C-alpha cells in the first residue's frame, strides 16, 4: 500500500510541475517576446560622401538620382574601387519595394547576372531620358540595363520594384 501512494504523489507532482512550466512559458510568450508583424523601419542613409568619393575614383561616370521624391529612402551605399570600381546605391521605394543602382567595370554578362540575381535579357527595350535600356526579367530581381554605358562600365537598375518604379529611378539618374 505504501508503494502505490508514493507513485500517485509522484505523478501528481509531475503534472503540477508541467502546469507551472506551461504558465511560465505563456507569460514569457505574451509579455517578453515582441509580436510586431510589420517589417522593421529602415534607416535613411546619406550617400553624398560615398558618391563624391566614387565620382573622383571611378573610371566611368557614376550614376546617382537627383530629384527623387522624399518618399524614396536611400538605405545602402558602397563603392569598391578594388573590385572593378563597383558602385551600389540601394533604395526603399514608397511602397516598400527595393530598387538599386549598380555599376561596375566587371565583365558585362557576369555583372548583370549578379546585379539582377539571375535575370535574363528580353527583347523589350525602353527609351528613357534619351538612353536605351534593355529589360531583364526572370531572376530574383527585374532589371533595366543601359545599352551603351560610357566609360567601359555597365549600369543596372534592379530590384523587386515594378518596371514603372525602375523607370522612375532611371529618369532621375544623373551620370557624372
């Protein structure tokens, strides 16, 4: 008889322990873990210093937008002179999509594949701001690629944004 009473007590203690642990887990879940479902707010970056550096150091005219509405937020910038004069300027578009300006003296086909993350050329071209741009699609990003880039570089405007947004970026680009 003494043995069965001890087993009942052990089972009851185990159930009480599990209940206490479950309540503690619920408290942590509801009060200590954030449950915010929206994307984090991306910080705006000032790219003026990097742009000035790139324009002095690059072997080609560096592209950057002028006159874009304030709803376009620059979120990333870098110039790598030691890596084929690679220029990158990324933006958060007004609707939360991503649009980037990419330039490099790297081999054209390899650079386009990298900048567009695997997109392929289409037969569609667009005349934007007096220049011919080729549409690329099918990769992670869609892209517009400048047909004749000055200075031996390749210019790509790519991202998750629509072709309308990519064209808006292209219209704002100034090469200097």
